[in-house]
C-alpha cells in the first residue's frame, strides 16, 4: 500500500484565509498557543466517573518537586514522562485545572512531532495534511474516552495516560503512512517510540508492531530505521548511565507483570468486544481489500518465488489488508491492558490512505463506495463517542452547582447536580453510623455498590471528606502544637501533601490499587511507612481495597503510631514523638 497524497490539493486564493488553507501548520501552532487561555484560571469541571484517577498526577508532581524520581524513589504503574510533563505544566499554570493539565501536557511532545508530519505532507497536499491534523486536535483537546464505563455524563479523569498513548500512536501512524522525507520520518519514529516507552510500556509494544509493518512494506527505509533505532537506544543508554532510571522502570514493569498474571487471551477478547464495531468494520474492509487485490497479490508472490529479492518481498508485504491487520493487532494488544482509552484512533491515517488509494485506482465506483462505507464504519465511532460525551458533560453542567470546599485548591473546582451533593451527605452519615456493616462487606471482598468508584456521589463524597480531613488536621496541629511534614494515605490516591504543601514519603506506590499495582512492601517501604508523620485511612466507606492496603501497611505503623478518629470519614495514624512546634 502506498500513500498517494497528491490526489487532493487546496485551491488558490488570496488573503489570510487562503494562507490558512495552504498552511495547516499555522492552525496547529495557533491552537497550541491558545491553550494557556484555558489554564490561566481554574475552570470548573463537572464531576465524572473514576474522577479521582487524575489526582495521581498531583501526588506525582508534588513528589517530583521534592526531588523524587519515578521508579527510583516511588513505585508507579506507568512510566514517568507523563508525570514530568504534568509537573512542568503545573509549574507554569498553577491555577490550571489538573484534569486539563494532565490531559494536555502530552501535547508538549505530540504537537512538535505532528508539526513534522504536517510540514512534510502539506508540501504535496494541504487537504490531506488537514485530514490528518483535525482529528489529532479533536482527540487531543477533548479529554474523553471512547469506551462506555458509566451511564451518567461527566468529566473523565481516568485513562489519561492510555489516551495519551493513543495520541502518540496516531502521530506515529501518520508519519509511517504519509511522511516521505526519511529524516523527518526517522525523527518522528525515534521520539514517538521513546515517548511511548516512558509513558506506558504496552504503548511501545503497539508502536513496534506498526514500525515492523512499515519496515517490511518499505515505508520505513533502512536508513530511517537505523537512525531512529540509534537515537532510541542511545537515549535509553544515556538515561540508564546517568540516573539508573531505565533498570528501575524495568523492575517496576516486572513487578506489575507478576501482580497481573492473568492470561492474555481473555483480555484480548475483552478488548475486541468493547471495540466490536470498529473491529467488525476493519474485518469487512480487510476482506474487501483482499478480494480487490487478490490477483495482484498472487502475481507479486509468484515474482518473489521466482526470484527472491528484497524489493519483491517488500511488494508482497505492502498490501492494504496486511497494513490493516497489523494496525488492528497493535490496537488490540494495547487495549487488552486498559481501562479507559481513545481506542483505535490511530487507524485513521491508514484508513485515509486506503480511501485515497482506492479512489486513485478505481475512481467513483461500487468498489470505492464499499471501501468508503467500511472505512467510515471504523473511523466514525470514536469521533461520535467522544463528541457525544463532551456534549453531554458540558451541556449537562448547566444543571450542576460547585461542590463546596475550602481546602482543595484547584482540585476542588468541580460541580455536581444538587441531588448528588445531597446523596453524598446522606451516605456519609450512613457510612459513619453503620460502619460495622460496611467493614463486614469489605471483609467479604464486596463493595457497597458494584460500580462504587464510578458512582458520581462517591467521587463527590471523597472530595467533601478530604476537605473535612484537611480542616481537622489543621485543628489537630494547632491544638497539639505539632506539624505533620510527611503524609500518606492508605487509599488509592494521595493528593494531601500537594494540597497542604507537605511531603509524601519515598518508596510508597502511587495509584495504589492493591490488586494490580502495589507490590508487597519490602524493607525500605516498611521503613518509610514507619517514619511517616501521618497516615490517613478513609472509612466512608470501608472497602476491600482499603482494607487490603491497611493490612499491607499497618504492621509498619503499629509500633510507632497511635490510631485516632480524625473525622467521621477518616482515621489517622499519628507518629509518636513528633517534635512540638515552637
């Protein structure tokens, strides 16, 4: 399959509009330059399912500001690049909403790489460059997933690094399919693969599949492949020699593999079922392409069999249905390890090339129409889903009111319907009054609600409880003339050090899902927990995950801490012998 971008071109014109029409690179630059307008102040976001996921970025940034290094000084479920980018954007825009900062910060990487792609393509066809650019901007700017995980609308604070991986794969796919200059192709390939590796390791696995397909088909020339590989491995080597980060990251990955030892096949089937519409459309399209190109494909096989050569091998591999199959395999491989993502958005550059190639060969024909319908069947679902989610969340926000808080900084800039605020208050009282019941449920490894962490009232309650806990900590410190310098939570996320301008202890995992992302504490983790000034244990409600974390960390807290009831929703382990404040 060859990308023919000369079939579409923009008309001539005069004035700024004509310049914009011929220079999509300007649109990319202007869009990126306008992002600070949404980050100078704190926008209020409607609360959404699993909203607390993005609080992890606040925890990570606070640790990085303290000099901690991901994978070296604390266990992280993914690579550190996203955390560093978020920390940089948080430093530049301290009042920006954390959800937008975490979602958009990867554009620090993707926008320059996309600029290289657009710059190369717009020389031949500005229209094709726009066809690549506009979907990229759409998915990059709207922080929503393509999968459905909850029926009610709201901001999606989960799956952020998965979305970022898909955006990186989009840029990589656009380069592999459309970029002709080998230097630009090598640069995009090397930098995209590095970003994929240090964002999430399954992303670089998917990217490797795309690069192998492009290399076999001759779209990634040998010199570009060698140059990008040299940059990739040299960077890894330098990072390892300078910091030891790569081996520490590899050790974290190995720990995650050991914690998540489920078979790959069920996860692949799950990914296929969640994205069934896209997969089915791709299968139909692949069969149509195979039918249309079968005779030519057989001839290329005969040519290679008669006289094996690299050129004839590339001709055999360079088939649209092979390209499509490899992209689908890459997507399934990545999505098998995800909850929340912008799944398969990176198919679009390939689908666009298939559309152009079909029209170039057959013109307006029945075959072209069938290919166009199947292509749109694969391309449109992610667009429609993200557009619908964004519209539901932000139009529905008209009926929401800000969640009241005093101590949550920009993290508390959220809104919810009155009925959710009322429900959160009622449930808080219920959890406190009937705590033994919920502890019994937690001991039986059951949640009060099957979708508890997706429930919007749970997310509202967590914020309200955290706000109350910070106020209670301030009162306790004032009454006892003490100050807690290091704070941890025995919970999934720990934004308290950032909220209170304190410190998180080293070595303790962030994103603490005890079933998937918290290794058994070793000696240094135990020592760090034992030395912490304050450990917060949320109890509204007790859950199986919180109970499991408590069992992991309580042995280290038992000797040197006393347990108190801080608020109706938080117990606290206070270190004995804290120095009194002067």
